[in-house]
C-alpha cells in the first residue's frame, strides 16, 4: 500500500492551488490524482477571458489561468498521476485508484483534500417531455465540442437556463456562426453574473426570456423545435402563453451539482442545500483529516474565489499533518431570512487568525437591502447592498476582534434585512 501525507483528489484549479499551498506550508509528500489526461480541470475548455482579475490583477483565459498553477506545480516538483480514476474512499483515509500503468492501487493518506469539482444537471433531472432525439446537450458538453474538439453542435439554438455557462455558450455559438434564438430562464431573474448577461446576450441582441421554460421538444431523429411557455408564481407553465421556436439544438444550463459520490462513500455529512460537504472554518469535513474546497464544496461563480478557498484548504491540511490543529467548541453559523447557506457552517474561533471569510448566497433577488451578521442576538454587521442576486456569491468578513469580543457566543446568524 502506498502512503502519502496529503492526497488531493482532482487536478483542476482547486486541486492545483491546494497542492501549492500545502507545499508552501512545508509538506513534501503530496500526490495529486486526476482522471483526465491533463491537469487544469474545466478551465481547459473555458477559452474565453475574464479569469484572474482578482488573483493576478489581469484578464486571462481559462487555460492561461490554469497554466500559471500547472507551471508552479511542476516547478515545485509536486507529483501527480493523470488518467487515474479514484474508485473508493473511506473514513480511514484509504483511497483506491486505478490506471493503466499501475492497475488498482490502495493509497493510505494522512490527510485528503477533496477537489472533484461539479457536474451539470442533465435533461433527465428536469423531465422535459419529448422524444429522445439528437441535438440536446448540456452547455458544458457543447462547450467542449466547440472549444476543444472543434465540432459545432448545431446551427439554430435555444438555451434553457441562464447560468454563466449557458450565457457564455450563447455568445460562443453566435461567434461560431450559429443563430441563438433565445435564452429561456424559469426564474424571474438570471442565475448568471451581470457582466455575462451584458457581454454575452445584450451585446449580441440575444433575447433573454425570464419566467419561461421549455414545455416540449419536437423531433424524432433530430431536434426540430421546442415549445416554450411563461410560468406563473408557482413555476408551472401557463398553457395560453405557449410559443413554438424552430431549432436544431437545445442546450441545457440548468444547474451544477457538486460531485460527491466519493464523499458519500466516506460517510461525509453533506448539505442538502449545496450538495457539498458541511465544513468548519478550516474547510475540514466531519471526517477528521478530510478537507474540501472548490466546486465540490459549493458552486462558485469566480475561479479566483476557488483559488482563495483552496489555498486555505491546503494550509489546513498541512497543519493537520503537522499536528497543529486546534480543537474545542465550535460556533454554528445559521443562514436565515433570505440567505440560503453559508460556508463554513461551523467556526472554531481558536483557528481564526486575523479574519475569516464566510461565503453565502441569497435565495432570491433583492434591491437596496442589508446583509446583517448577528453574534447571538447582537448585530455586529449591517452592510447595505444595492443589489443581491442568487447568481453572485456574497462574502462576510468576520474579524478576530469580533470573536474576541463575543467569547461565549453560541451562534452567528447571517440574514437579509430590508429596513
């Protein structure tokens, strides 16, 4: 059985940043496991720019952003295995992997960082009526066809869902010569970043139909068109508003799911809201020595935030290996009144150095509202926000001084207040 101090599952932006951080904290024995034939993860197919504005203070494409970290991993001589699938993970931190070169191997780790990313919800998850004809793709699959394989999925396109990847593919398909007839969104607001709505839809005069959904797909061998309809407040289609749009391709951008099959095998407690592990301030799961970061923890809108989070996970894993972890009572972070969830869910004040970023998303769109943070019943933060949207992650920066002030605090509550 192989043995390593830190094993990182996933060689995308989260895994690369975590590995570099653990090495910078003095851990020599690190191994990255990646199932694809190259490092970089989803960034390799994201050839548009807009990455790195926070981390590098410059605008990079996805592959350029990933390459900065890949080069550093190589310079630091951090070992990695490509084309390696992780088959199993248990609470004893034994990882079972398989690849062509080594066959099936068991690896005993002192600490594990989960960086498996997320995957798209397919058609089967949303139950659209119609035949199983060709021409229906998830937006990410279409992106890989166009940007990596060099194939065009279709010429006349309707996109269901206004998540960032759906918006970006609306622009990409247009630039490649396709006609994007509409982006259809079930909710009364877009779930993508505002900048992507402007740059990908408005700049190309692509209509965004809010509070609409696809009710039927027509076509036997290939998609011939889709029927869309307006939805009411109960999100059910209104029959009288149905409209038929001829097209040969339907792209689905209907949500991302953290890929946590391995987490379940290790009996890690998962959030029923994010689909990712429940973690504390050190990004440690409820299984001692197993940490999580990036999109496997909760879906991010900016890769820069993935990097920051993963740096913290790498540092925490290194401290765990070196026996520097603090134990003790933890404060529960409660999301309520418009806030859907928080990461972390628990905080040990002893592990907070100067400050701690608590990331969260709201459940609906708000205007001119406040983000409030309560230590028990005492409101310590009350920050006005002109716009709050589910598509954009928010951050509450809690200082060490606040934890020192409320030494007997039992709960921290984050909520939206409209006064």
